[in-house]
């Protein structure tokens, strides 16, 4: 029986897996803090709900990935401090991040997370790591659909130029 057979949790992580998980965790921690800041700036109630969901999901990812790294004897990246709640009215209008900008950032971070999850799944040789990122990918895809729907409903979606076939000349 080889080193890479049996229970995947007993297999060592390869350097690529270590770096990918550590990097994803670092980003997840930063996004939780960033979304907490965006929550302070958001005025739209539907956007606030999505930000709350993103924060909760991010915190779950952090917990799961910290556990994985600890089990494998890998040091953890630093965690940004929790952001305090602020009153939207206390933030000067010119300093506020607008709802449309927050929603665009949420869509972008979700898309980036999908790509990162796919990359990690493809590079993993440990099935448990690939499965973790498969689950995170599925959650992000579902969340991304909610963000897209909100952006469309609120009129915040900025489309690139739309191509239309010109068959009628």
C-alpha cells in the first residue's frame, strides 16, 4: 500500500494544496472583514441580507479551512479584527460605498471564489480537500445566482455592449 492510498486524511498535503488552502483562507478572512465594512455602508435591505449571508458563509469557510490546516500542522494566516457595526447616517455621503458598487464587488468576489475553488479541486490529490472545495464551489454558485438576480432586479447590473445579429439589412 502506497503513501497515497487509504484514508485521505492520513495522506500528507502536497505543497500546492498547502499553498492553495492557505491562500484561499487568507482571502476568505479578508472578505469577511470587507463584507462587514460593506454591510455598514449598505442601505438596501435585500443587499444587507446577501451581505449577512456572505459573512456567515465566509466564517464557515474560515472555520473549516483552519481546521484542515491545523490537522496537518500548518500555521494559520492572520485574522483581521471583527469590524464594528456603524450607523449608515454617520458615514459622510461622499465617503459611502454605494449599494451598486457593493453589489458589483459581491459579484466579483463570488466569481473569483468559483475560479479559485475549481483550480484547487483540479490540483488536489487528496479527495477530502477536493470535496471541501467542491462544496464551497456549489455554495458560491448558488450565492452568485442570488447576487445576479438582485443586481438585475435593482437595475444595478451594468452589461457590456450587447451583440445582436444583424440579419435584417
